């Protein structure tokens, strides 16, 4: 195949109904800086080798691919044009048309280039990663900064009745802050990679960089994307154009947001769209909207289309009305990019913390050397069979501890209990201090625990005790190598937690197991503490197992924990409406939140260290997260845990650990519970509206 030099970015099948009657081979072009003039359709909305250069050796080009797609698209569009005003249009057909037309225009390419030049002039250097972009927005911090709070306060002042909610401002700020972080992740997944790649490379690239990047994106134009899904979810109809007849903007379609503001469709916030409008003939508009949207009543389409065009708009005639529109050309298009760039550059550019040197040893030499000094630990085997088996297992355990002590600081290890009754050993362990809370046990719906590291106090010093189910321990003596590796991994994982405890005490002396002074943090932190240890230990111990081992098991545990958290917590919340015992409710919900966080962190730590994807190819994890409403939260949690790991051994205060409490709050919010610290202590608001439908349903029965 070979591509001709004249390649249309605004296809002729879209232009033709707007052509000059009767033959429609020409069209009136209202372009920037020149008088309106009629031109042949062949010359309009086209550029020499816009997509592809001359083909070599009959190779297939991007222009060939786009031309091939145009044939079915043009037929679908012809069918829509033939429908009467008021007709309902198949959403899949409409979505395919808009998804094909809006990304391919020169309007997209020129605005990309212009925006990048503005950014390059505004800041000479910038790191092209998510952390840097989020820092511009104040979203890379753990708490809302002053800029975010001020902007939010302004927005909240515009909402009538916000005070009637009875919620403190700082709680609303935290909820809004987390929502902003999560929405940023969604936006980044679909649209920001293109802009980010362009921006980071702009100062060093050739003139063809924007064209090349745009074309790479267009090569995937027919593939599924979040944008296509959002378009398919709209209700599409054929509507009448205004009396003067519709013009065709060079951006192809417009988007109208919920405030009534218009933008070229490709540069809109797709999640905030109220309507998408594509002129299909001078008399008809293809309109997609979530609810009823009457264009002629709510919008002057031609005014907005002229303002959103960048270089030109097209019409079948010329008159005084269209000449007036010509004067508005580019008003919105020109300011849209400026507004976006200026808004991004307003906040100060925070310094992204220098990550930890990944080549440096995780545990410093002075800590590891302590393990070479004389130290003792107790090894207790309960209900583990005859003396020969016990001795063989004891030798294996001691061998692993001795070997690992060369790499991990294990002098904090007080003892190891291997038992045939794991649950009993956990419950009856002498913790050595008053006020020790009863240890939670894993809900049967999730699974049965087999290993745990617990803090104990001995002789006035904090130590760690490992409790290991005999089945996991005896796996070390199995004949099958996979079973031995599994048993070794379980044990090494617990030894790693011992080493992490020593690392924290070494860098933050005196804080270990001390009461947390802030009441809200004191309430929240116990639920995220296991997750922090799970992530760090899972990351460090991943090197002691096969790189892709255990991922499916860890993922399945997390999926199960999510489902159990949702079902049990919702049921407990509904029961709370009748018994009113908040402690009873929290006693059910908080352990479920803790296990969900712990299993999430365990999966993420292992995947980060082994370079594997936490998501499965079948989409089960994505579906489970979506079912609980946490699909956008999960990557935020992953990034925050990675940041904590990068600070490993560089912690300046325990506040760096307490900063993860917000993820306990986030899961509580998702379960309809809003904790905060008021004048009278910790309060947990549980809005009645979350259960009102269920309560009314039960009452009717």
C-alpha cells in the first residue's frame, strides 16, 4: 500500500454535507488571519503527509489504517444523518464516530505543541513523572496544603447548606483531598501520559516530536479506552441545529461541562461532561448526554463552535452572520491552554524527596554486626510429633536463623513457637505488659492464619516472638522443592518483620509501642500498622522466593478480604441501626479494614520487589476493587507505601508512619463511616442516608 501526500485530518465524509450546494465539492473556509474563501474539499482539513510519509516497499502506513477505519465510520455516520430529528442513536455507533474524529485533528496537534511551548518557557526544567506533576497540584503531600485548603474553602463557600451536614471543615478537607488524589490517578491513566511524555522531552526534541507522538496515539485510535467507555455510557440523539444552520469547527466536536462551559471535546474533562455535540449536517447535531440536553435551548452552538476552533471553521455559505462568527474564532481555544498551564504553574514547585539508594544495603552494617554478638532466643515446639522429627525441624529452624542473621538484624528475636494449635498459641502468648489488647484472628471467610510476629516485653525490653503453625514449619522438611520453598518463605517473612522492628527502634528510639498522643491517630493507626509491616516485610523477603511465586495466593487473599470487608461491614452497619452500639460495630468493621489493608500491602510489596503486576489478566482484582469502590484508591495506596519504603532507615519521626492513617479513614468512608476528633473525643459519624433504602425495604417487608 502507499499513502498519498494529501492526508485529511478532518475527513471529507464529515465535511461534505457542509459543502457549497449543489455539488458540494467546495466549502467556505473561515480561517485565522485571512478573509473567508471557498476551497475544494480536497484541500480543506488536510495537510501534506499529516499522518504518514511516503511508503517504502509497499509498507502499510498509519494513513492506510485510518483510511480503512473511515469506510465503516462514514457508513454509520451516513445512517445517522438520514435519521429524523429526535431519533435515538445507538450509543456504540455514536461513540465510535466521536472517538474516531476528535483525536485525529490538527486542532489537537497544534494545541499540544502550543501548550508544551508555554510550559517550556514557564519552567526550564521539570521531571516528567507523576510525583512532580502532583507536586504542582499539591497532591503529593500527605495532608492538604494551604493552597488546596484555600481553593477548597472558596468552592465550599459556593455550596448552599454545607453547614447543615454537621461535619468539621478539616474532615471535609481530607475527604476532598483524597478524592482529588484519586481522580488525578484516573486522569493520568488515560490522558496525562501523552502530555507528560511530550512535556518532559520537549526541550530536547526535534520539530517532529509532537507529530510523532500524536501519530503513536492515533495508531491505537480504534482500541478500547476510558474515553470510549464514557462516550458509550451517554444517551445519543439527533437534534435540530439552530435556525442559521450549524458550522463545522476544526475540533470536530464540542464538550459541555456541568457548569455549561464549552471546550473542544478532546481537551475536556471527560468525567465532568454534560454533553458532547458533533454537527453532522448544517441542519442536524449528534448529541450525547447523561440526561436530557436540548442544545438550542441551552447553548448557542455556533458561537461556541467558532470560539473553540483554533485555525478555522467551515460553512456552506457566507453571510453577515458568519462573518460575525469569524471574529470570534479561537477565543476559547486560545485561552483554554493558557488557563490550564497557568493553573498548573501557580503553586510553587515542591522538591521531590530524593529516593533511597537502591544499591545500598537495606539494613546498615552496624545493625547487622550486632547479630554477630552473643544473643539467645527460645525455640519452643508444641505438639510437633516424636523426638526425631522435633530435632530435625529444630536443626532446620536454627540453620535458617543463623544464616539470615548475617543479613538481617535479628537480636530482637525473643523466641519462636512452633505449634499444632496456632490459634491457641496466639491467644495465650504472655505479652509481658499490662493493657495488651487481645490479638485479632483472621475471619474464617478469609482463611486461617499460619504465621505471626508479636511484640512482647521481657525484662523491660521490647522483643519479638514468632508463632508458626506446625504445618508451615514442617514444610521445611518436605521432599518437594516447592513445598520447602513455601515453608522457607513463610518463616523468612516473619524474621524480616523482626528485623524491621529493630530498624525502626534504631532510627526512632523510644517510640516503639509507646501510646500515640493524638486521639484520632491512636484510633486509626492500629488498623494500618500491620499493613506497613506487611509491605516492608513482603518487599524484603521477596528475594527469598521465586520472583513470581505467591502472587496469585496473595492476590486471592486480598480479593477475599475486600469482599468480606464489604459484606460483613454493611451487614454490621445495618444491625447498628437497631442496637446503636458503636463499639460493637467498630469491633466488627475495624479488623476487616485492617485485614484488607494488610493483604493489599502484602501483595503490593511482593509485586514491587519482584517486578510483577498485582493485577491479574482475567481482571478479577480490578472487578473486586470496583465492587467496593476502591479501584482509584489502590494505586494511591501503592504509591504511598513505595514512598515509605524509599524512606527506609531515613525516617525523621513516627509521623511518617502515622501519615498512612488516612488510608484507614479512606476505607471507613467507603463503608459509610466518618471518623474525626471533636471536643468530646473521637466521633464516628454514620450518616443514616447510607442505609435508608435498606431500612425502608425491611420495614415494608
